């Protein structure tokens, strides 16, 4: 049927059934009339949504895109995310560091060079041999230092690492560290404590870093540990802090660099490991100017020295020279910083104790290193007032009351 035929038929229908058509038209008109308010309201809602919600969604979207871009930029090319500005150092940062108890950081980005072994044995050495109250801090989520220093009953349980999270996350205070979460270190006869670490800390650090990069943190997360370690509570209750670093530039390690007074860099006496010393120190040096200008390099220490004799093998001699060159290029006089006279020998009892404890007899292996670090880092100053059993000046002058206790 064509269009004109359709129109004709409709006209005839309307003429024939005029009352019915009028009735249907009226009912439809009435319904539409009733619905007018409803449609008006819908239209108004759409307009409102467009005007307000879409606009705020657009601005939220722009904000998210900007945060995402900030994260992308942070990881771009050679960027060192840790040099991000502004740098907000804590009040009295320089004065606190310069009057601080020794805070020794054992670090190297190369893995398996003996950092944890040295940190655990030094903590035991300073506590038992020098009668110091040591605060040992494990910043590696592998928890190796914890495995070596935790008392046997705590060691094998899954641990949430709350204390270290609050230290690095900036929600802890010295009270939490020294008293609420106290875990005495293995073999401790003083009030030496361990801040232990476990897997849970790895995720926490990642989250902390992202929150800081996207600007969700108002504090400067690089100095959270410094704020706690430089507080009177820690300074008056401990004689020394020893920190075991992970082999990665994590929030924990950056905090440790900003909080520490001295850096100890172990390396294995082989070329592969010796080459990394200079590279590590170059990275630290770049960050030092902006972030932690008071950190001193204490020692670069060769570990796992070979065959049980005093003699250096040719490869070990080459490794030492390589490390000295690396230090000279990046920090200063390599022969001064690389301590040739305190090389740590490879010893079976040390390897056997890995991850389960510290062998008290084997701690003697670390005595020469411990003594040199003690001489270098212990400050000759009167002890502050308070309930300290012995003054630092006595210890620094070599009072021997605490010596000879290692194997007892
Ligand atoms: N003087 C030593 N004699 C024998 N074995 C040692 C000695 N020093 C370290 N080791 C062994 O070498 C391995 C690596 O040591 P350690 O865990 O201390 O290195 P690390 O630098 O802390 O490693 P990571 O980078 O993974 O944290 C361990 O199995 C440890 O027992
Ligand atoms: Mg380790």
C-alpha cells in the first residue's frame, strides 16, 4: 500500500469512527499531561548531573591522572626517586646526628656479602664484650637478622613486623620501640633489644612509597626513622644502634641512611663483589648531599676470606685493590677506608649459625672489626644524667670489666 492510499484509508477510518478516535486522543493527551511533571523532573536531574557531577568527576579524573603521571615520572629513566623535592629534614637534624650515640648501618646493594652476619655478630660483640645496650634493627623483609638474634621461642612464628612498620611509616614513637614491643636479643645480658622484620614489611614499604609518590603523605617519609632514633628515649636507653640493610634501595634503607652516623660496607673478596663497592658508594654519595650530609663512611670490610691462612690469595689481593679504587673514585682515600687488617675469614661455625642464631665462640672472629669500629665511633663525652649504669667515657677508655665474657 502506498503512502497516499494509507492516508486516504486513515481519513475514512477517522470519519467513520470519529467518537472513538476523539476518545483515544483525549486519553493519550491526559496521560501525557499527567506525566509532564515526571519528565520535567527527569530532565532537570539530567541537567543537574551534567552541570555538577560530570564536572566534579572530570576534576577527580584529572587529579588521578596527575597522580599516575607523578608515579610514572618518578620511575622514568635514571631518576632517583629518593631525591624528590622538597626535602623536609626534621628540626635539629644536624645537631641530633652530631651528638648521637653511634648508629651503625651495615649496607651494600650487592646481596650475600655478609651484611647480616656482620650486623648480628657485631650486636653480640658490643653487648657482651663492651657491655653496651644495643638496639639492633632488621630492615630486610627476609628477616635474616631477626632469625639470628631472636630468642628461640619467638623465632619460628610468623611475625607481623609491627614495630618496624611504625618506625619507617612514621606512626611509631620511641616509647613503642623501646618498651611496648621489646624483644631482647639472643644472649642479651643487658637491655639490648631487637626490632625484628618479616615478610609483611615488604608490602608495607611498597604502599608507603606509593602513598608518598602520589602525595598522600604530608610527612617526609625519608626521615621517620631518624625522628625516632634521635629522640631522647632512644639516645638515653641505648649505647649503640646497629642496622642491617636489605640489598635494595628500599624506604627502609633510605631511612637508615638518613638516620645513621656511620656506614659499614661489607664485600666478598672477589672481583665481582669488589666492583660493586664503588657503584654502591657512588649512589650513596649522590644522595648524601641532598639527604644525609652527616653520614660518615666508617669502613669497607672484606668478608669470606678464603683458606684459613693469613696470606692473601691473588684474587683476594686484586679484589681489595679494586675496592680501594672504587672508594677512591667515589668517596675518598681508598686505602684509608678499606680496612685490610680486619678481613673476616670464612668459618664453618659462622655458616652453620646462619639463620638460626649467633655462635658465641665465633663472635671472636669479629673482635678486630668490632674493636676498630668501637675506637672510631664511640664518642668521648660525659654520660647524660639518668639511670645509665656506666658512662660512655669509661667504655671508650677501655675499661676491661666487660671483656672476656663472650664464651661465658
Ligand atoms: N665469615 C663467614 N664464614 C662463613 N659463612 C659466612 C660468613 N659470612 C657470611 N657467611 C654466609 O654467607 C651467606 C650470606 O651471608 P649474609 O646473609 O650475612 O649476607 P647478606 O649480605 O646479609 O645477604 P643479603 O644481601 O641477602 O641480605 C650466609 O649463608 C652466611 O652464613
Ligand atoms: Mg642480609
